[in-house]
């Protein structure tokens, strides 16, 4: 495998991953982090078994495929975790913004309540 792009390698070689039978690379994106972790554990187990069966340090083509599959799973999990963190941060910012807007509305109502009747009448006249 001469390319550095693990997804190109996966697509060109039609990689399949062990999950309820087998699934393709694009299907991995639909899985949860926990499901991806289960696939990762299966692949790591296969990797350990392959290492136990060999006395040599050289990687066979099958070993390279296994390593690439593991890297793909790691990459997708990292992306999903980063996206979840961004989504959580966006929710926190949205909640804080809503809280500030609520307090601002309360303060504006309070300012309005503190106006004199003459000021309120003048404001009503301006709205006509």
C-alpha cells in the first residue's frame, strides 16, 4: 500500500469491517462510538493473534490491511468525539445566550415598570 490516504486504500481495496456480518467504510460513519469501539476491539484481537503466529517482524499484506483498518476506526472515532464536543459547546453557548436574553427582557420590563404614567402615555402616543 503506497498511498498515505487510508480512505483511498480502503475504497480501492473494498475493505469490509466485522459488524453484524460485514460493513463497508462508509457504513462506519453511521455507527456510534461504542459500536466502533467494538469493531476496534475485534480488529485489535485479530492483530494480536496475527502477531502471535509469526516469528518475523515484517508485515504481511494482510497485516498491513489490518493496521489500516484499525487506523480508519481510530480516525472515525476521533472525528465523532470532536464533533460531539463541538455540539456540546454549541449547546452551552446557545443556553447561555438564551439565559442572557431572558435576563435582558426582564430588565427591560423592569425599566418599563419604573416609568411614570406620563412617560408611559408619551410612549403610547409615539406608537400611534
